[in-house]
């Protein structure tokens, strides 16, 4: 496989000198490469095997020695790709999908071929056929987008990030991988912030993967390295001061019954309960009080809270707003991390804690009482930031640089809308 890739790259490099003549000539060269009868299968090159034989998802952790090796390999491939002129921009004014026949499908096909998502033998017709549909879905999966096969605004933005920028993104994130690989432990929980995804890792293998909701751009989820030491079943929720100021006070100004309807009680610093009707909501007076929401289905943390020491006071938890997990841009919290299918994760965390099997855990939730559970063997937890990586040969993952930590505006896809 590596031999065929090198043969192709060495053959294509003979054409690279002509790229200095300008963009139009560069695209002519790319077209020649795409049409070359003797060129090896595109499934062997660049981002993803177009044959579909390589899975986009992997049980290999993001932070592993193998991921470093595959990411280094991807960087080498992208250096060659950039040297060959990168890829042509895809026109982004139409909603292309299966069954459409349009001239814009031709540059779309070229783009997908150059990145390896579409096999060369799919041709360069104007038809958005099943080959293109499968290639677009594969591209979307690699970029953390809904794999619906429809070219919309976010897919176009991800597709039209330049190869040079993607190369820089890989190089930036390789440094992050090298810094942490080998330091996370044998059994740990990883929250990858820009991917809004959680991995439960054991023996260098992902045993659980969860969709997450992480912090908004103006309320960012921080970097965390800690240990999960407590699970609270049916937790109370105490609103942070930032949420009181930014959310609750404005809501009370609009709806004086908000606290009552949400089962949130108000307490003074001395512990005495305060009648919300006695507070001047036109000021920030309420920020000095404690807002505590009772356990229940409408509680902001729903069934469970996952605790660990953190200077920022963040934690992981369930949520009554399960529909948020289906959104593409899952950056909607005030810094804490909401976990889809959180009961599976908690069961894994409590595996070595006597008396807390899945059945016992579910029974405790059903009982409705608040129960703190000390984790017998505290599990390391890491909130880290990786927006580009590769965990298998030929499959490169990219994500929106939601917080701008990669330093390139073109990668902040969500901020364009």
C-alpha cells in the first residue's frame, strides 16, 4: 500500500513544477492526474480509502502512539498534496444531493477524488449518483458533520478549507497529541472539546464513545486533568453565579414565575429560604443568593452528576434536553459537559464500586432520592482540545476549531453563521 502511494506521489511530483504558472494550469495538472489511465486506485491515497473498506470510526483512542504515527503519516501526505496544488474550490451556491444533475457536481467529484473519498473510476459526470452520495457521507463523517449526503452550508465550508490550512491544523494538533500521549493512564475518560465527544478508554482501546454538549464560545469548557471521585444520583443543581447573572435574572424579569415553575428555591448566605417575590429583579441583587433546583426530571442535571476536583468548578452530567445531542453544533453549555447515554458511562465508572451494578444504579434513580456515591477506584478524566487527528491508515479526522485555539479563522466554521 505504501509502495503504491509512493509510486503515485513520485509520478505526480514530476508535474508539480508546472504549478508555478498559476491556478488554472495547476487545476489542469490535477485533472490530468485524475484522468490518468495508469494511476493507482485513489483508495490508497490521502484522507480516506474511497473503496469504503476503512472505517471512519475506530476503537483506537485519540491519544495513543498509533494515532501519533498515523497523524504524522497524514502530515506527510498533505505536504505532498499541497505541493501538487491542493484541491479546487467547490461552488457553494446550490444544495446538491442524490439524484441532482448539475455542472457543479463535476468540481465536487474532483474535490472528493483528490481527498480520496471518491474512487477515480466513479468518473467526472454531472450526476450526483450513489458513488458521490457515499463519498459525501464519508467526507461528512470525517469532519464531524451529519452524514446525510446533502451539500449544505457547513459541508461546503469544511470542503473549501484549503489543503494548506488543513496541513497546518494537523501539525498544530500533532503537538497536542505528543504532549499528552502516555500520560493519561490505563483507564480514563477523555472529553475532546472541539469534537464534542467522549471516549472511555481501557487498555489502549475505546470501550465506550458518547456524544457530548460542551461550552459555548463565550462560556468555554476548560482544559481539565483530574479524577472522577464521586457520582451523585438524582442530584440537586446549584446554579453558578454566571448563569444567575446571564440567564436566570433576565428570565425572572420576563416571567416572575420562572423559579417556581422550574422548582428552583432561593437561599440567603445564612441558609434561610428567600421568597422570590421579595427580590428586586431589576437589579443584580439576586446574584448574592444561592439558587438550588430540586431533583427530578426537569432538573438541569436530570438523573446523575459526575464529580471531580476542578479549579473551574466544572463537572459532567445528564440532561433533560436530550434533543440537543442531535444537533450538529453541540456547543451549548456554560462550561460543564452533558453526556448522552450517561448511565452507560456511569456504570463503567462504578464497575469496581461495591453495591453499584447497573440494576442497582437504575433502582436508585427510580427511587428519586439524592444519593452520593464515592468511586472506589477514581477514574482519571481529561478535557482536552484536538481538532485534527488520524487513528487509522488513510482516514484523517477534522473538526471545527470552535474556540479558535488553532489560530486560523478559516477553521472556525461555526462562527461563519
